[in-house]
């Protein structure tokens, strides 16, 4: 029975049901703004829901005029339970706030970290907020608390995540079960059920690779203008927000030659694809030319660019970055695994470490089994390239923090890189599994029987881990 349920054709359905069920539970249990950077992402989505897309520049500070109610509520929630694991959220105050009139009229200029971020990555939660306002107008006489609107933003993100990842799993001819496990990994669902744009970054990696895998391995699926536009849009969003994930698109070079008439046709398609990305990039930059500058008479404090100093140091010490990566990974391995698999709240709500290792092991074993049974031929060039694409993104994450965050936190030229969190490694986490492609395991009768038994019960382990994580969230915030 379980074997039939977990057939490849059903995996996408299992993901949709599982992600919606556990995602909604996590969405409701995580208190407002107890997700890393959620406050800043919500503030950007909120101003967009008001039709404000272009920030203003006040004496060198880029930001928006934002309702004082939003600012105060965000500050109150983020300070209320952060760092104090014994501090609980008040259910009564949360519900009461939703039933009292809210004054959004009093505004002030606020400079927040996502004020200049591209509007493309905040469209979905902004739509969620607009829907929340509309529902509140119908059901509550227009009274909608900040927390109320936040949950609508979260829900919109979750629906988008479920649709994109579910479609990716359905499209992909390989690694369906591994993608399922990464998609419902506690940390993945934690980010998917938030207002953070990390939800979009993870979802885009799934759908992009799902389409690319389909183009590479499914002979009946040809490259056309429709999937080219889709991939170009996804690549453009990465380019303007998190370019460190762009290396996954290098796998497009492994699309079989029979998808193209000749080399000239291939070059033409590649050129069109690049032009689409360039056009999308330039289009997203247009709003930047309309930023309104306002001077209040105060003089902005000048400062020497720490990033510039770090670049100068790197030029003088070319191998310093790699030394810092090795030292940082060596000393923070447990932290990275924990924050990649299951860490909640503002990185202050942990589960037992063995839970994180067990889930990661589950992903690896599932990937090995799937690639052992994979019917498609995969060259060693593609296997190595898959790992290299992930490694380049991995190093890119550290390099970005090495240039921007580390100089502020630990100083220029430090041997440690701060600011990196495990959730940044989730996009394309299943990609390196391709290297395990083999025909050896299935030839062994006993190993084959073990793999068959594993296929029947691995989801039960995943669900048990999710339930344990939910239990820890309840204990941390509500009991």
C-alpha cells in the first residue's frame, strides 16, 4: 500500500498535502515577527501594498514613510521574546489587538534594510496584505491589526511556495523524493510560512531545476519560448536579489543537442536567453532613477567604506578568503547544520541536534537510493558540474558576507566570516545528490530489499521529525 502511495507520480501530491498541513501549523504557531528578517520584509511588502514602490532618499538614508503603528508593533514583537527562551507570547493580547481600531494615519520616515531591495521579491506578500485588508473590510469593518496583515502575507508566501515546489517535483524526472524531503524540511517550511523573501529564493531554485532536469532528461520535453521566458524570469529575480544562486543555470549547457537544429540555433537560443535576462535586469532598475531626494539640512556622517577596505585587504592577501571560509566552517559546522534543518524564532529556538543530523541523513540516503534507481544516463561531467554549481553558490554566500558583514562585525581582515546562516544553503540542496548516480546498489539483492523497505517508511520518519519540531515550537512560545 505505502509503495503505491509513494510512487513517483504521487510525490508532488504528497508534497502539496504535507507542506500545506505542516506549513499552516508552523505559520500559526510562530508568533509575529519571530522569523529572521521578517520584520524588514514585511515593512517593504506593506508599503508596496499601499502603492509605494519607489523609496525616498533623506540625507543619504533610503527609506519610506511608514505608519507609526507598523513600526511600533514590529519593535514590540521583536523585542518581546527575543533572546529570552522563557518568555511566552500572550494569546489574549494577540487576539485583543485584532479587535481594536487601528490608526495607520500617523507616519514617519523609516530607513530599513529592505527599503532598496527589488520589488519583485516582495510582490507575493504585498498581494497577501492587500487581500488581508479586503477581508478585514468585509468581516471586521476595516479594522486589521499589523499581526493580522502579517499572517495574510505569510499565507500568500506559503501558497506560492507550495505551487512552485509542487510543480517542480511534478516536472522533474529525477530526485522527486529527495526534493520532497528538502521541500518539507522544518527550516524550509519555517521560511515558506513567513513573510521573508527567502521563501521565494528556495522555491525558485526548485522550479528552475525542475524545468532544467525536465529539459535534460525528458526527450519529449523540448526547449521552447515558454520555458525560456520562465527560466529567464527566475534568473532575473536571482540576479537582482541573490545572484549567488545563479550558477544552477549553468546546467542548461547539458540540454541534449537534439533540442537544437545545429550550433547556430543553440547560439541563437542562448543569446535570446541572455538578452531576456539583461532586459529584465534593466527593467527592474528603472524605479531606481525615480528615487526622490530630500534634504532636511542635517549633514550625513561620512565614513570610509569597510567593504572597500576588505577588498583592498583581499587584493594584498589573495588566499585570505579561503582561509577564513575553512576556519569559519570548521568552528560553525553544528550551527550551520542546525540553522539549515530546524531552528526557529529569531535563531533562538533550537531542537535537539541529533534531530537535525537525522533529517540531513534522511535526505542523503534518499538521494543515494533515488540515483541508484535512476534510469537515465548521467555523465561524470554533469555529476561533477552539479557539485561545482552548488559549491560556487556555497562560496558565494561566504564571499558576500566576507565583503559586507564581516568587516562590520569582526573587523577587516578577520579569519572568521560572520552573518552566514544555514538557511542560505537550502536552495538547490538536493542538486549534489546527482553525483551518487550508480548501478551497483540495485544489483545486490539484499541491498535492493533494504532500499525497498526504506522507500516504504522514510516519510514516517520525516513526519515524526516535523511533529517533534512543532512540539518544541509550542513549548518555546506558548506553554
